[in-house]
């Protein structure tokens, strides 16, 4: 009844597009629609963020203020904490977090509560799309009943779809516009509408048969990465014991033009997807009596990496200075979960700091993108910890510098020159010449 008119509004760009959650996923998404000429509405519960956006201030370092100011100047962008304005939107795209509980089970609080908010303002003829990464069945089993509790029916009065986010913050090669969008709908009309909508702003759209399939696509992508990162982390431990440089091995192996894809080791997994998403499937698989042995083993390997790094650091201190960690001063370089961003979600740096403190070390950190550690529910005791200033001459005061994140803005030559010992988890010091034993790979 409404689908034909709604699709035409998508095609002629007279539709109003609302995005809920203006973070690393939602903000670039709404920018893409705004740049294509759509009237856009950004909804977020953070009043400070909303006020800043409306005057052209970006809350994310990977999106500079100039880009937000450009949106504001078009007159087609409004940020708001007033969710009643959702009734004016033709499409509502939900980009809210899906964390794990302490028991490693899916926390659907954000999705369900957002669904309830959307339901209060739901009207006929709207397309609702969930983008949050989650387990297969979430859209149909969690979101749909909440929306249909209004008396409106999916496929008749409104349309419901799922399209997983595929953002890679800080990666200049891949942005929202060039990454294909997978779409699955609660029925063919919903899928076709989502296809029509995203097709106006991204390079390609990949339609699949259902919302469950689309949800499974996202998990498959991230499980693939988690398992392969665990594999290379395990190889690092083995090859290091053998006296073989894992980084040299990877560089040589990736010269093979088929049958190999390079993955790189590190101090542990971080980010909003890879450490979390695989366990969504682990949890859901139990409902069907299926074991997820690869996923769980990969999780164990990756979660153990901070412990491995601390052991390497402790051994290096013992070999170089004949002392352990207790009473040492350690400078941790980089607390973001990946290079060149300010995103600290699930960063292994937090666990490393805690482990070092538990062993009696005094820990400082430096990160050009993160001056102060924010509050996190898993590491509340570290909230408010301030980073030190970039003064390489001061690095001599520390017993060791531990490189956790390899930001390009850091002068690793200066680190090596001034630090008494450098433990490198990212191969950031490659090419830096130094005396024997001063750099240790971890």
C-alpha cells in the first residue's frame, strides 16, 4: 500500500532519513545521505553531542569539524535528543551499541529500548532498518514484536529490514560510500525498499533472502577475522620461541598471490566488533545444541595475549636489568584499540595497564589521540587516568616502554633512542637501529 510511494521518495530524494545513534557508525551514515541531498535527522541521547553537532562540532576525531559544518550549512541536517521528531522521518536507521554482559551474553538493552522509543512515534509508511551487529534472529525476534505492539504490522503498515554496518574507523581507503551494503528484509517489500534506499548513497547493494541471513553475514565477516587473528597470535608465540621473526614470516608469505591472506598479531583484540561479535553466535548456537569450538578457542587465544605480553615484558626486564615488574616504571604507548583513531572500545591497553599494576608496576601512558582514559564498565578503576606529555627525554625515567598501539604520529626512533628498553607488540620499531637487546618483540 505504501511501498511504491516510499520507494519513489527514496529515488527522488524527497524522503527524510533519520539515524539513531550518532557515533562511529551513525555519523558517517547520516553524512552520506546528507551529501546526496536528503533531509536528515540525527537522534542521540547525548545532549552535549547533539548541541555540538548543530554548531558544526564533530564528536569523533576521524570525522573532522569541517565535514559536520558542511552538513549544517546545507540546511538539511538537524541533530536532536527529541525523539518525537522520528514521526517526521520516512526511514529510521538504528545504529546503537550491542555489547556483551559480564557473562559474555548479548546485551540487547540498547536495541530493545530504542525499538520502544521508535514504536512510540511509529506511523504508517515508514521503513525501519537495524544496523547494529547482532545474532541471527534479533530483528525478527526482538525488534519486530516491539514495533508491532503498537498495532501496526510489519509488511503492511511499516517495513522492517536489517543492514549490518561495515565501518572501519580511520581507514581512508574505505568509507560508507564505497563499501557495499548487505540488506535483508522482513518480506520482499522491506528488502526492496532497503535496497532502493541504500542504493542511492553506496557503491553497491547486496540483497539477501532474510534479516537472519543479513545478520549472519556480519557475524561471519567478524568471526573470520577473529579466528585468523587468533591463529597468527598463536604462531607468533610459537615462532618467537623458535627464534623466528613472525613479521618477516608474514611479509614473505603474503608474496603468494593465491591461497593466503595476511593477518597481523598484536597485544590482544580491540574495537567494537571483533572481540564481541563472535560470542553472539556462540550464545545463539547453544539454543540449537551446537558447539562453536573454533570461535571459543580463538576467543581464548586472543584474550590471553595481554598475559603473554606481560610475561615477555617481565622476562625482558629480568634479562636486561635483573629485575621483575614489581617496583618498575612502565610507559605504555597507545591506548586506542587501533592506530590513528581515538576509539578505545575493548582496547587491550586497559587490560595491560591493570595486569601491570597488579604485578606492582607504576604505569603511565601516552596516546596522541586519547589524553584521558574515559569511564568503561569493565575498567572503571582506570577512568580519569591522564596521559603524559610527549617528551622523549623523559622516557629515560622509565624502566621500559611498551608499544601497544602503533600510531603513525609517534616518532618511534625517539622512543628507542631515549627509552632504556622497548617492548614492541606491533612491529612499530621496524627499521629503527639500536643496540643489541634494547628492542624486544612481543
